[in-house]
């Protein structure tokens, strides 16, 4: 029960933060409009991404992208929820990593269903070199995946040699 409440609290909080920030961007800035937060390093810039991270599949047909991203996201959600339901998890960092991944996936799925693309607005750069714009959902997925990888690497390291 404790892990379920913890999982839901993180997932709902991140999903709300993602959707509220995107709603604010949509209502405040026109597409490609921008303002500096930290000059020379960080802007808020309203952009849309029809693909996934780094524009993956941005050039594919809209129908293919829609079906592909919907299927991948639903599969990820089902796998995460099934894992949580069927596995005895004591490690709250694992629960939080899965909650972050799920919330990010759902946040971007909502955009894809509503707009056919994802609303991005966090623009990090140095000079003319920009990191691809991202959003709270992307940050949650990336953070959750990094935590999950750290957990898996730690577990692998802790196993006796013969158990790999």
C-alpha cells in the first residue's frame, strides 16, 4: 500500500506540473516565441515536436507517428503498472523512477492525442549550440531512466560473480 501511494503521489504531481506548465506556455507564448531566463544559457521557447526525443520519427507520416507513439506509450504504461502490481518492491527509489517514467510518458501522450505533437519549451544552450528543447515530461522520463539505470547497475555490482 505504501509503495502505491508513493507511486501515485509522484506520478500525479509530475503529470500535473507537466500539464500546467504546457498550458501556461500555450496561453502565454505563440509558437517560436521566446524569453530569456538566464541569458546565454536558458530560454523559455514555445516549440512543437511531432517526433520523439531529438526529433526521432519527426519526418514519418503523422498517422504512423500517432499509432507508433500511442502503442509504445501504452505498452510502457502497462508494463510499469504490471511490474508494480506483481513485484514486491522495497526500494522507494525504484518506485519513484517508475513513477517519473510513467508520468512523463502520460504527459507526452496527452499532447500527442490533443495536438498531434508534443509541446516543448525548456531551451538550454551555450552560444549558438542548443540542446533540443524539452518539457517537464521529458525531464521526468530522463530522470526516471537515469535512476533506474543506476539501480540496475548497483544491483548487478552487488551480485556474486556466479549469479550473473
